[in-house]
C-alpha cells in the first residue's frame, strides 16, 4: 500500500510537471522549428537553381516533393502515436529531420536532392505528434488552451520559416539555412530528451488495425468530417493569398526584393498571435458560431483586397486579419477533435492534417493559376469562392440540426 501511494504521488507530480509554463513554451517552439522545415526552401529556390543548374520549373518540383513526403508522413507515421510511445516518436523524428537537412547540403545531384527532400518531408511530423501527445495527457479543462499554444507555434513556424530562410539565404546561402535549422532541431531534441515526460495515453495493439480503422473513423465521426471540410477550405483560401502575394509584392507598385517579401511574414505572425485567445472557445457550446466568425473574417479580407491592394497599409491590415481568421479556424477545428476519444487522437489528427494540407496544395495551385490569369481579382475571386463554400456548409449543417431537433 505504501509503494502504491508513493507511485501515485510520483505519477501525479510528473503530470503536473508536464504542463509547467517552461515545458509548454519549449513544446510550442519545437512545433515552430519543426514545421519550418517545409518552408525554408520556398524562398531559397534561386540559390538551388544556381547550384544545381536546373530550370525554375524543375526546381519547383523540390517543393512539391517535400509536401508529398509530409502528407504521406501525416498519413502513415502520425497514426503510430496510437500504437507506440509518442515521446520516443517525437525525439526520433526530430533527429531524422536534422539528419536529412544536413544531407541535402551534401548531395551532388538534383535527383538525390529530390530523394532526400522527400525523406525530409516524410520525417517532418514532430508537431503533429506533439499535439495529440499533449492533448491525450492533459487535463480536460486545460486542453483547449494548451492546444492553442501549440498551434501558435505551428503558425509561427510556417511564417518564420519564410522570414528566416529568406534573410539567412540572402546573407549566406541555402546550405547555411539547412545547417542552422539542423543545429536548432538538435538543441531542442537534447532539451526534450531530459525534460519531456512519458506518454501515459492508452495504446492500440496493432499498427495494421490502426491503419484499417482510418476509413471507419472517417465514416463514424461527424465532427472529424466537419472539421476536415472547414479546415481544408480555409487553408486553401489562405494559400490563395500567400502564394501569389510574392508575385504581387514583386511587381508594381511595390517592386520589393526577396528579403522584404520574406519579412512581410511578420505581419502574419502578429495575426496568428492575436488569435491566440481562441483555444478555450473550442470546448464551448457555440464553437460552430465561432467557426463562422473566423470564416467571415477571412472572406472580408479578400473583399478588402479587391478594394485596396495598391495601398501598403491596407495590404498589411488585410494580411493581419486574414491570419487572425485562419488561425482562429484552425484552433477551433483541432480543439473540437481533441474533445473526442483520447485513444484516437493521433488518427484523428492525421486525417485532419492530410485533408488540411491537400486543401492547401490545391489552394496554392488554383491561387497561382488565378493570379496568372486575372491578377489580384483572381486572388479575390478564388479565395472568396473557397470561403463562401465553407460558410454555406456551416449554414446547411445548422439548418439540418435545427430540423432534426424539431422532428425529435
């Protein structure tokens, strides 16, 4: 009885230690530096083109390969968190990411660069393992807030990756960016090895069973389907703005260089931080209403873009409110998922993020195409249509629930 009592106190102490402000901050920063791996090379393509003597469209293939690797990692690695210890998975994926970052600077051909880039994307999943790790081990009353903090780290990683990659690459070269990123990852890995607590969530017995359960999970969880639709359409609209923004700022009337264009991401960081309050809203009864607020905020930014894109201050404001709405929508969606069964968190997150990044990939493609064909009005129309479909979906689901309540 004495030993049992001591063990209970130790477990309680470990669980409390897990959520100290210091650990929360480091995990959020880990999400940031991990997800940034996907975005460094977006602003380093000119250096890569020069070093490997490839055409611009061939160099662009590297970005697609990294994204494909990441999507497959979300689908096949992240669900493993419901089978294996997430702590070990986080540390292992961070070590692998650092290794691939360095190896990319050593390869002698562009084909090898593509192969290693795929492996980098495939291993760049620590952030999407950390979120279900924290959600499954957190007290329910603090879960929404903690997830909101981690998502802040992810959003900052997306935007800081562009800023950091742009300036370091301009001052030195693309290899210096990779080496610095690898060093930062290894530093965080060493700290977490000693400070991160064990994963106490229940586990499944078979990986095959987990993979086979993905489709039934999609069929049986209406909240998952709803968040996938709202998340993918919103991220598509987000990329319909951010991807053509580089071309917009490079042309008249701005004529900005790559350094200033990358620095523009700081506005997006400010918007993401401003939406940090939304973490606790995901546990409330009116979460769908807040989703509607987020989507309406985003669509209003596209409307304003069509009216005032030639003014720098208006463009800065547009960027700010777009990122507020996007971050708010993302936080609400993932917060809703983590109200579901903790034993399914990794699989729920994997399915959600696969749809999220597929939506983002389509948004990048159609946003670039729309800008190429119609300029700024192409950005406005494509982003507004994507968000209007999401808003229409919310209204239809609300009407359906109201009808069901009347008949019941």
